[in-house]
């Protein structure tokens, strides 16, 4: 045993030094993750100044989102009208949208009743990368003209 020649207090100190870093990491990990989630959860989704979508993101939008939300985000499609999809070009749509909420909606899907209409968006978590999800959300918020 490593501690054979040490007295009891030195053994305790050595043991504490060996166990402290993993214990701190174990306890701090969830705290730091929750803090980061709380910070992100409250961040309003907005496009950076000078944002210009690339063609790849526009094609991705057309293939995954435009059926319901429309090519221009106004929701004026057969499916969009049937589900009562709100107009992304208007401020009320973005009122409560945060970065985390937008990501979650795309990754996990959405199923709700709003204004008496059933709205359902299938989850894309198994078909889109996190970078694609963020790119699509930025593309969507670019429809909003202040």
C-alpha cells in the first residue's frame, strides 16, 4: 500500500488530494451545464448584423421547412394554412422564441393546439446536424423584417 509508512493525517491528506479533483468535476459538471442551459434558454433568437444566408441553407429550408412555413416564412402553403402556421415575417411569431426553444422544436419536433388548430412538426434530430439546425433557425429569423 502506498500509504503504509505515513501517519493517519497524512494518509487522509493524500487521499483527499487524490479524490478531490474527480469529486469537484463530478459535482461541478451538472452545475456548469445547467448554468449554460439557463443562459442559452433565455437568449432571444436573432440574426447577426449583415447576415446573408448561403445557398446550401436556402436549399435545406426548401427541402425540410417550406412545405409548412413557405419559401418566404409566411406560412401561406396548403399545409401551413391547414395548421394555422404563424407568419415568420411578423414580430408576434418571434416574441417568445429563444435559441434553445428553436433548437428543441427542430430537433424534437412540436405537437400542440394553437388557436383551435392542431400543429405538428416532425422531429429532425436524426436527419440534421446541430450546425444545420442553427443555420435553419438563423435563416428563419432572417424573414423577420423589423
